C-alpha cells in the first residue's frame, strides 16, 4: 500500500509518499517521493497573528499540486497535519474550511503534545532498554522535547521556540527559561546520562555537513564546531559554498542554537541524528490505523484522523 503525509510547518510545507510492504510479517517503509516548498507561514503568524491572503492562496496552490501527485501515485491513505504556525493563526479555522471546500482536503491542526507523539512513532525503533534519552525536535515555530527511559516516555512538552521565531525575534526569554527548568526537572528522574536524539531538517543538514548520523553520533563539541563553521560564512556563502537552500541558510543557525541549549541542559554527551521526521510519524500512524481498521487489502481510506 502507499501512504502519504503532508506537513504544513512554520517554515516549509512538505509532501512525503511512502510504500509499505510486509517483510517477514513486519512493515517496511520505503520513501518514494519527497517534496518541500518554503512557504514561511510563520513569518505571517508570529508578526501579525494570522496567515495572509497571499500566503493562503500559495498554500492552496501547493496543496492542489500535492493532491495531483497523491492521486498519480495511487495513494491509499493520506493526512495533512499543520503545526505551530497554524496553531497560532487567528484565521486558521477559516483557512481549514476554505481548503476543504476548494480541494476536498482536510487540514488537521496538531497540538504540541500530539506532534511529540507522532515524532515518537518515527524514533521509537531507536530506543534501547537500559538507555536514557533526551529527544529534541526543532521546527520553525515550536520545539518538542521528550525524555525516555529505554522505550518508555517519562514526559514530553512543546515550547514556543523555533528557528523562524528566533529569526524574527519572537522567542521570549521566559520560554527559554521554561524549557531549561523543564529539562532540569525531568533529568532528575534519570539514573544515567541521557543520549541525545535530534530530529528536524536543520539538524539533519548539519549532520550531513559533519558526516554524522545514527551510526556516528554527533558530539556537542562537534555540533558547536560546525555551528561556528556555518556562522563564519555569509548568507550568500552558505548558499553557494555550503550548498544550503536559501531558506535553510537563514534558519539553520537559530535552530542549532536551540538544539545545543537543550542538549547542554540535559547533560547530553552524544547525539543521534536519525533520518526521520514528523512525516514518518504521520505515515506510521496511518499504517497503524489501516491495520486496526482492517483495510490493508480493502477499500482505500483517506483523510484519517488521529482521534
């Protein structure tokens, strides 16, 4: 079967299509399509508390293109999830309604705790018994932080910190302090130093530059060194020399600052950077719902809810 996830984020909107097959009775997920477009909805919302008419039209055009691809791929089930920017937008319900009317596509606005749950579905295969983990996912508008003992989650929380918020200077000192206090409190429940897990497009790009990932963990020292290396380049040089997309070149340093701050507060010494995202969690959730509903070989299902 084929499943698709659309992630409407604060910086970019992304489509992922994955093929799911059963190998030895276990599902195997293969990514067959991935597209990303930097809409920058967060720049609207964090400044003026709503999504502009211009960006709403750009979003509708993009979703129309994604829907064509979803149909061409013969996707059995798909889901649109909107995160931090949509959560904060005063006109979110009107845009959801107009999108439904224009494209027959339902946008599901994911709360911070739900976002952390979906990302957990994408990383849980990494969680090993007897290890402690601090997981940090930094987006354009929010940061989800979770603490684990082995595969068991101790706690998770979403903070209004993100690369776009920092870039536009909408990151409140009180929010930084709240994140530090929360991590420090949760860390007291751990008996050993946690291993860091970092997810999000910016940390994956940094890991590529550092030639690190899951098999080769990233140290905090290495993270700071790569951050300094990127910062030593002008915006133009980041694009031309480091081969970063223009929007990535702007937001990567604020994002790294959040990762580094959270990991230092948690006492992390090494950081795993898996090639997974919120989209993988959405696709996993769609697969689990399909199994639950018994539709793996039945009628295709679309626009599934997490509820």
